[in-house]
C-alpha cells in the first residue's frame, strides 16, 4: 500500500498528465548553471544521485545543494514553485523519494522533458544544463523540509533571533543548538538531512559578532515564510 508521501506525489503526477495548458513552460530559455565546484560524474547518465552526503561527504553535498538551489529557482520554479513548493499545477517534486526509484524518474524527465499533444510542457534540460546541474537540482529538491517542520521551534528561534540582533548570543552555543534543531527537521522525500533556514543560519554563524546579523536574517526569513 502506498504511504502518504507516495500518494501525494502520484496525485500530482496525475494532475500534470491531464489535458490542457496546465503548466506549459513556454519559450523561456533554460539558464546555465555553474557546476565547476562539483566533482565530475562522467558522460553517461547515472540512475542514482551521486551528490548525497553519504557518497561525497558533507562539504560537497552542501555545495550541490547551493548550486541546485540557484539552478532550480532559475529554471524550474516558474512551474514547480519557488523553493520547490508547487502551487498544484505541476508535480510537487518534494515528494519524489530520495532513493533510486525517485532518481530514475527525475533523471528521465530532466533529460528528455515532457511533451503532451505536441505541446512542450517541460523542455529537455539534460542536453543544455548537463548531468552535474541535474543532480545538483535533484539534491536541492530532496532536502526540502516538510511544511511546518519548524513550527514547534518557532518560539525558541524568535528568542535566538532577538539575542543575535542584540549581540548577546553565544555564537558557538547557538550554532550547536541550530544544528540540533535542524537534525529534527524531516523532509518530504525521506532524505535524512534537511536544508532549511535553520541549517543555513548555523552554517554562517560563528563566534564573530559580525556573523550574527546574517544568521538572524536567515532565521527571520524562515519565520516569516511559516506565517
């Protein structure tokens, strides 16, 4: 029996297959993605994401997420939604399982696109953006947090923001706390680690008070998105 995640993703796929101009990409040209910082993956398309942390380490994974974030929001958000949060007219890719089955579906669609009744609903990104960009985008998508994943921590995050803005926070201790909070954030895809505003704030935060403002801004962004 399909679990909730699978049922929701399949429902989105069904919607995407219905007749009519539901999510036509139009004539928007794909935007190039700079993947120089990522390891090479060869010419032949893989069937499994090579940039997961358990394969390449946390540093490369983080790089892939950031490159994928930029690549997705330049090329995919128009149809699939900013931050991969679909408005319902295209598949919500956050529900695509972070395992080989989901990778194969993603790679096929990314490489070859999707045409219905002679209309291009999604262009073939593979030949234009390349495999590295594709897997970076995939890495970003699969690390999207569940909706409301930080709700239980909002009061504490607000307090942290206040301390950071006031300059009274212990940067090292707050960084550890934010990393702990992020470890509890679940992803729709089942990926073990989420890329959230909390994890990004923890990444930029140091004991240097010059980093406090940037971290506070990232956390405030997450709080405002949750409202």
